[in-house]
């Protein structure tokens, strides 16, 4: 089992920045990858960014809509994954979820609201 807790959401003006955090606990050694997903009202949940470790390498993948603006990173000592969001746009408004893929299944956090509005 893996438990995930997101934090860092809030209200920000267009062009602003936010950093989301996803703290993991439990069987984190079994985690293959961790990612951020978002769901806006009336829309399907979509992938935002994923970070994966394969051997000694770390790989990241981003949705086209956030490339160059968002950065996913991980602090293994703190068992935490971050999403640095810059140059935020109103269309980034959504509930952001953290997801961990482990050998025991997929795990989701409870979500954190991000609202981009003037």
C-alpha cells in the first residue's frame, strides 16, 4: 500500500506560480513512477507530468500543454514529488491529483485545487 497526500494548491493570478507537493508513505520502495494529473469541471482527468526511475536514470514526461511551464521533480530523502508550475493560465484551473504506480497497483491522492483567476 502507498499513501499519497497532496498540498500546495490555491488561488493564483494568471502568469503566477505555484508548487504542488505529493508526500508518499507506505510501501514506497515498490513505486515505479509518480505523476501529476488534473481534472477540470466537466472534463476527463488528464496526465500533466510523470517522473519514472529506470535503473540509475530518471525520466520525465509532460503534456504538451504544460511543456516549458511545469517541472516535475522528486526528493527521495523526503519521499516527496513536486510540481513547479510557472506562467499559469486560467485553463490550468483544475483539481490536481498525485498518482503512484507500484507493483501492488495504482494509488491516488485526494487532490488539491488550483484556481488561476484574476
